[in-house]
C-alpha cells in the first residue's frame, strides 16, 4: 500500500465518519476527531471513563498524520503513518467495526422517464500478512460482477471515485444477481490464494536460513550438555515463533455495489 493510497484511504475514512479534515496537503492530514472515533483509535479509555463519570465536557483529539515522510522537513510535527503502523491498524479495525459490510448504489442524473439499469458487484477487501522476523502486509480489493463473473482488481480505488449512497436513485432498475454472494466469496478467496501462490516467497527461504544460523548459535552455547535445561527449549521455541514463515489472510470488509 503506497503513501498516496494510505493518504486517500485516511481522508475517506475521516470524511465518512464525520471527522473534520482541517488541513490536507497531500502528504499530511490534520484532523479533528469526533468523540466516537477518538474512543475507537486513540487508546485512552481511562480519559473517557473519567469524562463520562464526571459528566465533563469531552475534548476529542486533534491529529496530524504524516503519510509521506520524504516530503516533511520535521517529522516531529506529526505522527508518521505507514502500512503496518499501529495507528493505521487501529483505523482498519475501526473501519471493520463500523461497516464490515455495506450496500451502496451509484448516484447519477437521469433523463426524466428514462430507466437506468444497475449491475451488482460483490466486493471484498483483503489484508494479506507475511510473518517471520520481519512483517510485510498487502491490501487487495477485489470485486466480482455478479452477472457475468468477471473479477476486477483495485475495486476500492474504482468505486471510491463514484458517487455512492445507501439508496438507489430514481428511475433505476437493479439487476438480480445470477452468482450468489456466497459463491462469489468462494471465487474471490480462490483468487487471493492464487495471488499468494504466484507471489515471491524468497522471504520465507531467507527467514529459514536466518533461523538455522540462530539455532547454530544457540546450540554452540550448549555443546557437550547432555540434558539441556528448560531455558534451552524456551529459547528454541522462541526462535521458531520468530523465524517460522507464515501467511495470514484477513477480510477487512466488503459490500454489494450496484453500478451502471
């Protein structure tokens, strides 16, 4: 996920959740949070417990988020946000909690008396995490046409450019989907598996090599010890937890979109 994508995602998140964007410089966002969003992403439960217990006036946080540090002379002027950062993961979780599934319709001006047909698309946004002693995460947004089965990648980027609303516009006809959403999800899951299989997995082989070297170092300190102590087994398991390559796929959210 590139800096520009993160920036656009954050801007959409704050706009959709009613937070006021005070400044947008393309690489830096200054945002006034609402009470609800502060509670979800700022990790200050004791503050809000105090405010609610004393019936005091709430003071939700104001954030300055840097999405591209290369364009900032003084990185201390705000919080640096990048893919994998704690704050961004909190926002992902808040997005999931607030709207794990949506149903939206494209809005447009229609000629009086002329009916417009809308086609259903099923979208799933995935996060794929590659774990070893390093962590790499990727986002995939896939949408499938529920009429003909064609799959579109970068679907979120596509629909974010459209004017969408929870209700269909006047004089529209929504096509009944042929592919059921459950079947669509199966196909998108299969596509994610294929994407992962075709990805470069040299990171896993490198992690295993580092694991072997670290194990050799550990074994060196116990040369000649017939019955190794519990501390050896604990360190050995620690190396496995640290270096063992693994992949985790999560669904962030999804939706049904009717598009002309």
